[in-house]
């Protein structure tokens, strides 16, 4: 019964009530435009790239895994779309500089940047004392890499007075953090703050931004966390609908309907809730 509920459409609605973007609306928004998608080799990034390619966008696929990127690009092309693979490690600043130069030299500009690449980590503080590299790696892909790429692409967007950036964030930066997520939540929160702050400056040059606060997506990144089997979640294709909605409608944010209510409750109950969770976690610490 629990498994059925988790995978049902009702559970998906609990995670996100947004409807499907029509093919015509998406095609009107992206046909003939250059859209760069990071983290495009698997999961949400792949699903988004396939949808955009089918809608007529020129999709630039960025990720570390060359073979998988080539396979995704080939699939989009075989379906009648246009896709190019750019294997890049976003934590390597020199590689990001090369990517920006190559893309701008070849395509002139990027109309839409979907900043989706990310790294998840769930580890307690007690198990992190001698693993500072976990924090460095997580910040590298979730914060420094996206910042570096944005800084490279923004000058041409601002000069053209045209561009849209979509940040695939997590609802975890809006709701109370839980134990074991310190490294991940901190890195996602850092880029969220950077992104929302930059939005004020970019608006004057007609560069729009959208923060998509994703609830649980069932991908290989979330699979190792067994507790997520009992939490309502979306498929990668369902989550890609939210990214497409962001591109079509360009709202400042897209977020689960319940996130605001949780934020309000947290403001009142944070101390007792934190104490309760801490006691439960202490009893079963591992």
C-alpha cells in the first residue's frame, strides 16, 4: 500500500501540482534557440534535454561522462532534434573557461542556461571529521562550478539584453534542514543565495532568472537513500516538466505548494522540533 501511494499520481501532486507544458507552448519558447543544460547525461538533465530537443531547441549537453553524453545527443538527433555534447568537469575552472569560449565562438550566444548539474551527499557530522574533501567536492559542483559558468555566459547575455537562467535547486533550501545533509544543503543554499542576489542586477539588462525548488526526484542520485522509498516523489520526466514550465513562463520561482507552509511552521516550532529530531537521531545514530 505504501509503495503504491509513493508512486501514484496523487503522491506526485503532493510533490508538485504543476501541470504539463504543452508541446506548442514549449516549441514557441525554444525553437531555434540555443539552450545549454548541465548535468545532461542522466536523470533530470537528460529528460530535460530530450524534451527541449524535441521542441526544436539547439541543445548543448554538458556533463563529465563523454560516452553517455554522446548517447543522449545521438538519441535527440535521431528523433529529429539538434544536440551537441560537451564533456566538461565543472569543478575545473580552466575547463569551464574553455567551454564558454568554445560555445560562444561556435554559437555566438546562449539563450537559456539550465544549471542542473549537482552532487548529493548524506553523511553525519560525526562521520565527516576526517572527510573535509566531501565539503570541498560538494561545493565545487553545487556552487563554484555553476557560479563560474554563469560568470562566463552573463556578459554576452547582458550585452544582447536577452537571456534566461534556470537554477535547478532543492526544496531543502526552503524547509528546515535535517541531520546528515549539512554539506549538501549548505552548497545548494550558497548558490541559491548567489543566484537570487544576482537576479536583481541582471533584471536591468533583461536577463531573467527562475529558481526551481525541486522536491524529491527518483533518480540514481536519490536511490542510495532508502528512506526516500517512503516519500512522495517525481520521475525525471515529471520533474523536467517543471524546468520546461520555468523556460516557458519565466517566473521568479517554482516551488512545491507546501513549502511556504512548512517555512511558516518552522519559524514557530524550530527549537522544539530541532530538539526532538536531535533526540531521535541520537538514539539511532549511525
